[in-house]
C-alpha cells in the first residue's frame, strides 16, 4: 500500500528532524503552489527561498521496495528528501485530511499506534493506583538494539487525555501514541488484577472506569467522574 499521506512520526522516520522542520516551515509559508497525485506519483510545485518567481518542480514516487524517492529541480539526490519534498508531503497530507478522509486517516493512524504498541513497546508501572499514574515505556527501535525510554501518565481508559513524553504524542494530534496504547493494552490484558484493584480503590469510580480532568486545578491533576461527579486528585 503506497500512499503519500505522512503524519509527523512517519515523516521523522524518513527524514532528519531539521529537514522536517524546514519543510513544515515551507508549507506554513504557503510555498506549495501546486500538489497532486497522478498514477501513483505525487507532483508538486514549490516556491524556492531566493527566487519566488522560479519555483521548483518535483516528483515523488515509491520504488519497488516501497521507499520514497524524489526527483526535484533543486538537485538533491533522489534517495534523500529535500525540504521541497517534505513541504509537498505535508501539503498533500493536509489536503487529504481536509477532503474528508480525516476520520479514517485518524483512525488508521491510531490503529497503527495500537499495533506498534503491542510489538515495539515494553511497559512497567511506576506509581499510582490502581493503574493511574506513571508508567515507563521502552520503545524498541526497529532499526537496531537501541532502546528509547519515555514516561507515560495514565489518566483515563476511555478519553484521549493520557500523556507521554515522546515526540509523537506531542505532535500527532491523535491524543495517543504507541506507548500509551501499549499501557492500555497491558491494562486490558490484566483485567483480573485491575478488577481486584477496583474494589479496593474506594475513591475510584466503578461506573465509568474513567475520569475527566479538571484543567483549572493548577497544583495537581483533579479528575471528575463524568457520571456521578466524584472527584479524585493525582499529585
Ligand atoms: Zn527540492
Ligand atoms: Zn509515547
């Protein structure tokens, strides 16, 4: 399945961080004049930095291995993306979202985090009761033995108000990431244990299994049960 829809995490997987930022700035600057998909290729016209009247024409394609290749008038090597290519991808992704495939694109992106949460992440509960609070997530890098460590703060089973220190959670606008999904998966698997803990946690709301966060409380997180108004504080 080849598509030119790339979210922030997918982009940072195929291009260096600094280049992604440059491309995004180009897009925000409205430098993408034209961008469309035709017969499996993405064609774009992107305004350059020094000569606004002479835009760069570029063409993006997936090669036989599914790797994205670019042919741009700026002269960058085809297997290295340039900022014009990044700007075009961001623009195409944005257009797709605006044209109404938004919900399915979001849903697909969440499913992707769920799937990867189960295979690429290990989690341990650090503190909180019964499973609220802090978790540590180890992200197993597919490209090597390197492990990345992030901290997940669990606030709800149902609402997308959980927090993670990873860059994907900060940028993807999905309200979740593979680390949060890994914790949710683990909690789901340990239903027996969770059930037992529910009974002993007197302050925990049994009717909704989730709490709504009150943002106006600055010193600590306060959660209110959306059905019966019980509150619970997490410091
Ligand atoms: Zn270029
Ligand atoms: Zn995360």
